[in-house]
C-alpha cells in the first residue's frame, strides 16, 4: 500500500494542492490552504469491471412517485423551497452571519411542531438557553421543539437515532465535528464529513434536515460550498443587515424549480411574511426625483417593483471619478455607462456615479439595464422620470434595446400598483389595460425621449 500523501485543501473553494502555497491556484484567495489527512492511494490493480452487483434500469416513462411535501404554513418559506419540505431531504440554508437564518428556522421549527411534527433544533453556536430566550421573544416559547446545544456529530446522531424526528435543524454545519476526521470544525473536510453523516441519517430515517451554513464575503457558501452537490436543496437567505427586508431564494432544488422567492421583513417579533413585496420596496418614494426610476423585476414568476436610484456628481477635472454600486453588478453599470457614452453621446467620464437599489434589494434580472440607464440619464440631465412610469429592457453593446421575458406580468403588476405608463422594448402588441406603453428600439431613442421632456 502506498504511503498516504499529504494534501492541502483550500478552505474557500475546496481545491486540493499537494504542497502548501500562500495563494490558492484555483480561486486566488490568500492563506486558505490547510493541511488535511491524505487519502490512502491504492495501486490500481483491481479491475472494476467484474464482481459488482447488477444495477437495475428503468425506462424514463415509468410511473413517477412525487415526493410528499410537508408544508410549514409559512407561505413565503413554502413557496421558496418549492412547495414544502420533502421527507428524507437535506437542505442547506446559506446566508451572511446575522441575516436571520436561526430566527427563520426557529419559526419554521415551531410551525412544524404545531402541525404535529417531531422537531429537533440543534445549535452549535448558541447555548440552549439563548435559543429558548429567542423563542420567547418570538412568542414561540410554548412550541414543542426539542432543543439541544451540541457539536459532536456522533453525539447528535446517536441521540436522534433513538427517536428520529420528522424535522431537524443543524445550526450551523461549520460548528459540527466528526471524530472520524482530523481537523478543527469549519475546515472543508470536517464540514464535508459531518454533513455526509447527517445527510445519510436523513435519508435512512426520512428526517427533513436543514443545515445552516454561513457564507463568505464573496457570497459563496464558505466551506459548505463543497456541500452544494451533496444536499438536495440549497437555499440562500439574503438581504442587507441594515435593512428590514430578507429574501429567501432557492439556488438548487432536486425536487422542484429554483425560480421562486420568499420575502420577509425582520421585525421586533422575528420575521414576518411580506405578501406584497412591491408595495414594500416602493414605500419611501417621493414624487418626481431626478435619478429615480421604478423597475418591475421578476423573481421567478413573481413581479416585484423596485426603485433604482442614480446620482451623478460633476468632478473638478483631473480627479478619478468613483463608481459605487449597491444592489447591482458593478461591471454591468460600467457597461451601461460605456453604451451611453459610445452610442448616445452622454459622457459620464467627468462625473462620479452612484447607483443604489432601494430597500436593500439585490437585482439580478437583466431587464434592469434600461431602468438603470434611465436613472443615469435622468440624473445626468437633471430631468425626473414621470412618477407613474415603470421601465424595463435589456441593453446590448450596440445600443439596441432587447425585449425581455414576461412583459405582460410586469405590466400587470405595475398597473396593479397604480402605474399608468411603461417604457419598454419594442415588441409586438402586448398591452395591459390601464398602462400606456411606449416602445423603444434603441437606447438613443430613450435618451431623446427623456431629454425632450419638459
Ligand atoms: P439570527 O437569526 O441570529 O441570524 P443568523 O442565524 O443568520 O446569524 O438573527 C440575527 C439578527 O436578527 C439579530 O442581529 C437581531 C435580529 N432580530 C430581530 O431584529 N428581531 C428578532 O425578533 C430576532 C430574533 C432577531
Ligand atoms: Mg444563527
């Protein structure tokens, strides 16, 4: 048998290197390589083509058994996870520290317990008393949730195995420790090994398991990123800590689609459901401000109206202008600025540009291009957009405005919230009652339209 080789595993991306390096060659992070016990390398003398058991094939058209889904009764949660949790499934809940993962899962636990499920909540981060205190604060002190503070996977699974619960929360996977593996909790191999055992338990006993995972600054689920392929569902709980709103988004779902979101507001008494997100993201609007536009974003099949704000500040010549973006992709902003300059003759090179998506919302919908462009034009020309207008469309480098998906849905939401005008890409007659639609084929047309407005 060959001697086990040393290996160094990047704690950020999981890449393996055979010698220590200061910087990970895969992801470029510094000081993330940690030595972990090597795998034993067997000589490849066994032929894998004989000696196995036969695998049974079935046709694609065989009867399907749809998984049973357990609804929690928290509608926004159920919608985001694809209609409820599946027995025996493992779900990873990622999010920044302090965003509200423990709060949400405690509320989910209490709801499921009220519905008659047996529920275990295991915290590796807080003492049971702390969790209980939080439950009291949330008004959930009476729910029959079994609480424990533990970090040893062996202890936890031994205990749960005696009476497997219907639902178990492991908060968080980075604090768990498997004694089968060397290394401190939180290292990639510990996180992976602990999760593997817990997931195996879930499958064997039909327990719905929720693993909490903190994310790193760049938005990847730290360490647990290597878990993404092991679990059935990956959820991400997002928002700005300084804002109230939280969005539960599904990133991967083996049992359903990933395009629905759940919207919550963090309040004194925990997370409350937000059934009409548009009204919420638009609350603080003032009439006719320059640089502000309203964009009907689409989250899955759900339209959400958000306000985009741009501010430009002229600089004395010579200084390097800042571009600052909150809630949107900064390289996308650079592209829009370039297209405005090259195709429409609007120069921002002597101005600082600030772009903000109101309410702590993070936009990923490509249809935001046109709304951002309009906000920039409006700020630049100091001409406000009409306060009852929404705007959307994708912009190409050539300055064309491309049609986007679900125009009708976006218009309907706008109309529902009292918007009477929509600036949209040219496309064949989709109109919604009550919305006056203006079509644009080129960004230059929009610039002309906005600059000519009194
Ligand atoms: P928490 O669920 O502990 O976050 P995570 O588990 O993702 O790290 O929630 C953290 C924040 O939420 C905390 O800073 C305070 C706030 N919070 C409220 O505003 N209201 C509440 O009812 C609770 C329980 C927490
Ligand atoms: Mg927590």
